[in-house]
């Protein structure tokens, strides 16, 4: 099993016409602040590292190092738009992610990646 750690985020607070109906602006701002917090991200990643370390045949996929060079959010990597909203992958960003991690995942799972066990 492979567990992916979490990357840095750059979640923006949405207001006005861009906000989802029924969104409380104060709650959205608090959620953005929490999700963007490097301390919170490190705490989650520490738990994920401990879980992976405690279970044989479980490894950690280091998304954070790839998506957050020098520990900071990057909208683009190598000229490719990765996560334009600070959270979700753009289509090209998703392709770049798979290209980056495909070799590593194949080395762990073999050439037949068990897609039926990947959470989507």
C-alpha cells in the first residue's frame, strides 16, 4: 500500500459571485487559513509518516516535495499549470503528476498498476 502525503495549498477565500450558495464567508476564510497552514500540513504529514512506518509493506508517496519545491506553493512547475485554484489539479497538472510518479509507482506495484484499488 502507498499513502500520499499532502502538499502545500494556496486555497483562496471565495466571496460574491464566486462563492458557493450558502457559504458562510467567515467559515470559508477560517477553512482556507487552516488548509493553507504549513504547521497543520506538517502535523497531518507526520501522522501519515507514522502510519506508513507502523505497517509493513506500506510506503509514503512524497507529493509535497514534488508540488511544493522549497516548501511553498507553486501554481506552475516546469511551465505546467499544476493547481490553479491552489488545491485541485488542472488537466495538464494531473498529467504532469502521473508522469512524475509513474516510474516510482511502477517500481512499487509493477507494470500493472492496481487501479481498482486506487481511491478516486
